């Protein structure tokens, strides 16, 4: 029993110095340690490696000769080793909690894998989203993109709201420029929509001003924006045009009224446009007046056998009346039909469609009937004369025979 005790104590003395310089998750006096079998199985490290400014990382390297047993063992370090984590999410959580990055990695977790100081701790599993890792290139890229998108959106919104020319150019990283362009396009589209709404409102504002005043006075708030200035002027001019159009209609109506009354009062102290409107209306009124007398004469032809000068005040009315009377060709056709019926000695009866010209119809029917009677009398006389001639001839022959 005593022999075994002495052997165990000697063995402990031999082993203790090595555990002071190489153990899983802690570094020895050379700044490194051996990777445990458990860490190797997880793919977190291989062989002997260094931390915190020690020798080069990765790969299997023979362990250095331990310090002489006479020297005191170094104090146990508090930093983490990749083999201390059970999975990669724990690595990321620890890294992020510490605020580590490629330039701030006192525990040298970065550089434990294949690439040194790339901002990614330990060995990242395939397909892992490195954007979750604080200070990783992908996270930096996404932050740059988001920052650019925010800046681009504000600039685009500002340009669009003012109606400025579209310009989404920027400087910075590729990710920043890409995000800037995306944000600018979105902001510009929204800004232009607001600008279009503003244009409608400004045009209406100008329109209301034009309804109240004749002289354009551009508000100061629109003087530095060409597009809004134009919209205000468009609205103002639209109101002026509507007012002028309303005046034109009013002057045309007045001219029409005066034209039908044959009283010409050409307006004064107004624009030539309004004078022309009055004259146009007056001419239209005169035409309506002329049509009135033409129709009067035309209808008179149905009731008169021959033209009779009407008792009208002005000569031009009489002229229009006579023109209408002579233009009635319907009367001539009615006269022909009535005459034919009379000459055929048909029963006198005025067709309904000729009732408006009954006087003319009756007159020409009588003429036709009289002509038929005259023809009959003429034929009778001719026949009598023929008989008398024949008798005379026979009497003459008889006398000759007697003699």
C-alpha cells in the first residue's frame, strides 16, 4: 500500500506542471493551448493554436516544451476559446454582447478559423447568416445599404416635392449607393405625387384669384418655383377666360335681342372681342327677323290669288315679305291640281292636304270648270254649224233637181 501511495504522489507531481500551461479554453505561458477532442469534433479548432498575440493560428503544431517545474504556474486567464461554446449561436451571442469586431477582438476569437481578422469569430458554419455577427462584412454592408436608403429617400422626397429633376447619384460604398438609389426612387415617387397634388391646389388658388381680379399678382411663395408659378398663372388665366366667355355670351345675346327688334346699339368702351360678339348676335337677330317676314309672305301666298303689297312699316320688311310670297312653289302645284279637277268636271272637294290653300284651290277649280264648259259650248256650236251646212247642201241639191 505504501508503494502505491508513493507512486501516485510522484505521478501527480509530474502531471501538475502540464495542466498549468495547456488545457481546454485557457492559454499557457506561450499564449496558446491544445484543442480538445470535443472542440475538434465540433469543428471549432484543430491541434495546438495561439491566442492574444501568440504565434500563428490554425494547424497542428507540436506543444512547446513546458517550463521548468521550479517556476510558478501562470495565473488562469478569463478569456474564452472557441471550444468553450456548445454551438455557433453561442459564439455569436458572446461576440455581440462583448461588442467585438475585426479591430476589437482581445480574446482573439476572430482568426480561429481559416481567415484571420475578417470580422467573423471562430469557424462559421456553411450557410450561416453572417449579418447577425457584430462588425461582419455582411452586417456592415447591410447597415451601409440601410443608411444609404434612408438618405436617398429623404433626398428623393425633397426633390419630388419641389418638382426638381430626378437625380439619384451618390458617393460611398457600393452597398450605400445601391441603397441610396432604391430609397431615392421611392422618395421621389412619393414626392412627385405630393407635388402633383400641390399643383392642383395652386392652380385652383390662381383660379379663385382670377375670378376676383383682372391683374395677376403672383404670391411670393411661388416665385422661386417655375412649375408652381406656371400652375398659378394657368388657374388665373382660366378664370379670366371663363369671365370673358361669359361676357361674350352676354353681348351675343344682347345683339341677338336688338337684331330681332331691329334696334342696333353697338357697345362702346369695351374690347373689340365683345364688340364683335354683339355684332355677331345682332346679325343673327336680323336673320331671324328676315326669316319671320319671309315666312309671312310664304304663308300669304296660300290665301291670295295674286300678290298684294302688305301694310308694313319698313321697306326691307316688304321686300322680305314679297320674296317669301314668290318663293312658294307649293301654290303652283295646288293650282294645277285644282284646275285639272275642274276641267274634268269632277266633284268639287278640297283634299285635306290643300285646305291651307282653299282659296287658291277653289279659284283654280273654277277656272278649270269654266274652261270645260266653254269647250262644250264651242263643240256644240261647231256641231250645229255642221248640221246647218249639211242641210243647206241638201236643200241646194234638191232645188237643182226640181229645176
